[in-house]
DNA sequence: CTAATAGTGTCTATTAGACAGTATGTT
DNA sequence: AACATACTGTCTAATAGACACTATTAG
């Protein structure tokens, strides 16, 4: 017999901790078109905030905030999301809770990270002064992940090693190899989110949260490609999404080529 | 311009909260064989603990405990897991963090739930007095979920309504319709875990954490069937798991039929 | 004409589902 | 022989990958 005590030992005084929520706010940025005939490049992008105080002053971090005592975690995440974007009814999901001992050098802070996806065209208000969109480019080779973040003024480079935690499932953790400009453990949180969305893109309709109401299949395919990090074949792509979209009457002429039909997301 | 303030307002005093971890410890129980020729029925089962104190005194809950100030969340989960099972190196994964305002009637407690899978045959020590394995039977029709938990002395019945939170992904929440014997929001946590494992069974090797070192394909198939809640066709099942297992020399005679080969999990 | 993207047809390879059948033990 | 499970062969249906082709616009 191993232990006869009650599972939760409620006799001792209970330690209390600061709780925060940090948000991975993802979107898609349109780059420059090479010439008038080309489609613009697309980038998967994330909203980061420049820290104005120590610790990590001047470095970039995820938008976040402490959980208030009249708020659920979801409500706290929504508050931060609305504060940063001034948008409501945005897709978000809880990502993971990070509770390492020294993730904040001041005091112990446990953070529940959320991931949100927005259509950047819905943004009407300017960003706050310290916030900025960074284009993400990601490549991985032999479990070494390189992330480049670019907001056209600054370039951040992060290297992470993917460490397999369990062989039966695809459970990883990440070891930061190089990171000079992302505060706290937020590089780790970012990578957790990038893996999550990559998996969800394959077997859910999550990408449509990044799309405007009307879009072309070419644009949609670009988003899939930029998140999955590989080219897709047109016929295969169109087969797969055929029953997820509705063709509309609208067409769009984007350059020196056949105009394309605009589609809408077909909700179930 | 929406808000120029720093994202984390660090000037105010920060609220602090009690943090706990609750564990879904899953395993497989062997039921009675109908006759000497049949294989024993298998049940997917979970370890619950009877509460000895108010609130919810006498009701069943998940094993859990408060996070200590020198522990990460993972460490706290491991501590609870070892306390309940006396086992080490058990598969576990973080499930979700529940932070509703009134989930504990005493004071606000945020809990990070973990899910662990064990091979019950590895258990050598007796359970603690208040702990007991409950066989799970689950059925769902028209988004109404019925869960029956049975430890051969008590039967617990839970009904939950599955509420679709988002159409693009398969994101649900659950509304408890009926629950007379599971404490706190643990019925909700249980259902979150059941959905998680069902999804993981399809596209990972997670089930092997429930298996002993040597097993027959019939037994393995039973586990898949009991978790997925449906019968599988033999040839299709064997095709899918063919490259996940290694055939060994061992065979086993379990009754009035052809003896079956024993297999091992083939790690990648 | 060319360049660029839009969009389709079709062949093939792979995978999933279904069912029938054989194998080998106990009672 | 009857039964229960172990295990295999094979047909078919559905899906994924690959490539070739046509369509339509601007310049």
C-alpha cells in the first residue's frame, strides 16, 4: 500500500502564483508582387510587441497580460486580443500552459498561451506603438529548426532543436540554440504554436480564419503552402478543398492572366 | 490608435492564484471471459479517487494536487502519478488548463490537467484506500454523450452535451446535463481527455502505452476497438499496424482455438 | 506572340473497406 | 464435429500524386 493520504493534501497552506496569458496572433501578410503579372508573395506573420521595461527591455515578446480575478483564462485572452487588434469574435484556441520555474526572472509566472488567427484586412485601427507584424519564415532540417522573423526594419533569428520526448506520439520539446531578440520563453511558445497550426491545417478548416470573405483558390493555396512550407499540386489541392468552398459570381482580374473566380468558405 | 500602453501592465499589483494539476490516469481492464473459449472483454478504464472531505465529500474525482513552488507543472503531475501508481516513466501529456471562476467552491483554483496511460499489469502495489479503477463505457448520439463509469461496486452516470464552439476546427465544449457523483468540473476534464485520446489513437502509436511488452494482435485490436467505440475489420487492422509491431517467437494458447503469435511494439 | 495564372482531364499508385476463405487449437 | 479465434487472399472503392493539357488575360 503506497499512500493512504487524501490525494489533495488540503491541510497545508497553498502556494499561490501569478498567472498570465500570452497570445500568438497569427495572420497573413501580402508581400510585393514581382511584376504586374505575378501574384503577390504571401507570408505567414505574427504580431509581436517590443518590451519597454526590464527585464528583456527592447526585445520582442508576445502580447499578453495577467489574468484578473474576475476573468476566466479565455476572457483574459480575449481581452488581450481585443486590446491589440480592436477586433471581436476572432478564432482562438488554448495552446499550452508553460510553468517552468524561471521563465520570468522577476517572480514565478505561469502562462497559458493562446493562439489566434485573424484576417489582417479586418484590422481598421492602427497597431499600438510597440506592436509590429513579423513575417515568419521557417525551415527545418535534421531536427534543427530555423525561424526568421522580419518586420522590414528588424530581423530576428531563432534556432531551436527539436527534441523527441516520446516515441509513440509525436511529442516534442524544443531547446533554444540561438535567440538574441525574443524575450522570456516566447520563442518556445511560438514554435509550439507553429507546430500546432501546421497539424491543424492538414485536417481542419482552420486556414479559413485567415481569409477574407471572398478569395481566389490561388490565394487560398498560397496560404496552405506558406504554412505547410511546401508547394502543392493544383488538381490535388482543388479536389481536397472542393467541398469546403462555394464558388460565387464574383471574379477578379489581378494581372496579365485569366481572371479567377472568387470563392467563399462553405460552413458546415 | 487603440492602446499605447504596454501590453503587460506591470504597475498594478498582480493577483495570485492557487494552481493544481489533475490527472486522467487511463488504463485497460480485463473483464470476465464468457466461457473458456472466448477472449476476455476489455474495458478502457480510469483511476478515480473518493473525496474524504468537503466540498463534494463522498463523490469521486481525479487524482490531483497543488503545484509546489519548486515544481514545474510536469513535475507536479509526475509526483501525483507516482503517488497514485508507484510507477515511473509513464506516458503523460498536458491536456488543457481549466480556469473557470467557480470550478472550486472554496477559492479560485486553476488546474492544468494531464492525461497518463499505463499498462495496469505493471502495477505491483495496491491502490490507496480511496482510489479505484472505473471501467468506462461511452456512447454518443446527436451530440448527447453518455458516460458510464463502473468499478463493480458503484455506477456513475454522466450526460454531457457536445457544443460546437467553432465550425472551422473541431473545437467543442461540453455542458454537463447530468452528473451526480463526479466532483468539481472533473466530468468536463474527463470528456476532454476521452476526445483527445480518441483522436490520438487514429494517428499516433499512443495505444502501445497501454500494452504490456508482449501482446497478441487480437488484444491490441480490442484496445483500439474499445477506445474508438467500434469494431474494426481484421485485415484492415492488421495492414495498418503491420509496420508498428514485430512478431516474436512466443505464442500463447488462450483457449479453444488456434494459438496466436505474440508481438512487440516496434519503436521508430 | 509570351508570360502568368486559372482551371480541367486522366492515368496511376496507394490506401481503405469488405468479404470469403483457410488454420489450428479446445471441448 | 462445433466453436472460437488466428490469420491470409483478393476484389473493389476511394483517395492521393503526377503530369499534360486548355483557357484567358495584359503587354
